[in-house]
C-alpha cells in the first residue's frame, strides 16, 4: 500500500500541472488574463517538481512520462497560445501563430517521447517556449513574431542543456 502511494506522488504533481493549465484556460475565457498567466507559471513549478520527485523516490514510470507530456501540451502549449490569441490584435499572422504554437509543441513532445535524449533537449522544451508567452500575457503584451519564433525553435535542431 505504501509503495503504491509513493509511486503516485509524482503523478499528483503532474496532475497539479494539468489542473493549473486547465484553470489558466478557464481564467482566460473569463477575461482574467493576468491570473491565466500566473497559473501557467504555477504549472511550471509543478512540472519542475514532478520529475525531480520521481527521480528522488526512484519511481520513474512510462505512464508518468506520458502523463507529463499530455499535461505539458495543455499547460505550455494550448494555455499560452490561447492567452496570446486573446490579447493580440486580430490578423492572419496572429491566427497563424496561434495555430502553430501548440502544434509545434505537440510535435516536439512527440519527437522527445519517441527518441529521448540524455543531457540535452533537441529543440526548445515546451515549458521554455510557453513561459515567455505567459510572461508577455501577464503584462497584456503580445507579439505574433515572437510566438512564431518560439514555435519554430521547439522543432529546431538546436540543443538545449537539461536542468
């Protein structure tokens, strides 16, 4: 019984990440843009802790890795893109950035899931792309070019050292 509880602890943090992402989307839909941005940052705290806790407790699992990717696409792909779209002036470029950002995030997560790397990430990790959008959203600033560049960096061949 204790072993089951210990194995579940990292997944509870991952669910906290996902919950914050969903709440961010809800706040955004209700016009609470700053709260939406703060919830994305809170998602990052849960995301940082889930993996560290799993490694510390030595309870890494394939299930946990997949759950983390699903939570990340919501919290750092869809939620920041929606926040960006909600405050950006309407244009074709805004629509393109809004669509491409979560799509490139999903592609990046799928690539990493199929072919994980050791010591580095190939492409900008989705939290590192989503957090700048959340930061801009907190100050009610949007920039379609920055959003497009972040989207492309997620699927680029650049190497980013793991924390």
